[in-house]
């Protein structure tokens, strides 16, 4: 049975219970519309950790085109059904209001990394990605996090910021 949480406080409480029992936490952040790549990451997390958290959150601040945000597929019930048997223990599916009760003004210095390739055409995208990943890490406090390699530039930015986050913890 997969537990479903929608608030930061209930998610933290569920995870803190696992941590207090000495369990390791694997984390797979997603925006839903789950596919085989996600399931592979979740199974990796389950094989290396005691408890697996999957977030399903369509992050509005990483979309610079409102039409793209509106068109992004959302089907939480179908995603949760597909997660059965993957090793996922908890799904964190917050609303935008839960994640951003007020604007997040965090700034990041990516050097040139966010100004080339996709970043040239998607201003603010990688800042939005970094903000939500930072927030999710602060909520989930994973032992290990698992990301796909489909978007090389995004992965490079996450790795850079993930290392920074680890040094700050």
C-alpha cells in the first residue's frame, strides 16, 4: 500500500518516523506522467534504500510559457496505480500553493550553464528547477536521490546544486 501525502507537514512526519527507525530514504522527484524511466529509478531506489518517496509535482515556476504549463499532463490517480509494485512507499503530491505560499526569491549562480543550449531558449527554467529541487530536498531529507539522465543540462545543474546542498546540510 502506497501512502499519499499532500502537505509538507504530513510528509515530513511520515519520513521522520522512518528516519527515527533508522531507515534510509530514497527519493525520486517527478512531475508525474510516469513512464518506464521513472519506474527504473524507483526500483533502483528501492533496492538501495529502506523507504522510497516519489514526489509528483508539476512545478509552475520552471515553465516560462504558461501554455506549456497548462498542457502538461496530470493524472495523479493513474500515476499512483502505476506505482504499485515498484517499491514506492510514499507519494508526496503537493499543490503549488503548498510549495509556494509566497514567492520564492532564491537566486542561484549557474555560471554559463543556464545560458547555453536549452537555457538560451527557456529563461528562468533552470532556476525554477533548482528552487523546487532544493525545497523537495529540505522536505524529504533523502539519504539518496535519483534523477534521470534524459536532460543532460538539467542533470548538470542539479548535480552542481545537489553538491552545494549536501555541503550546507
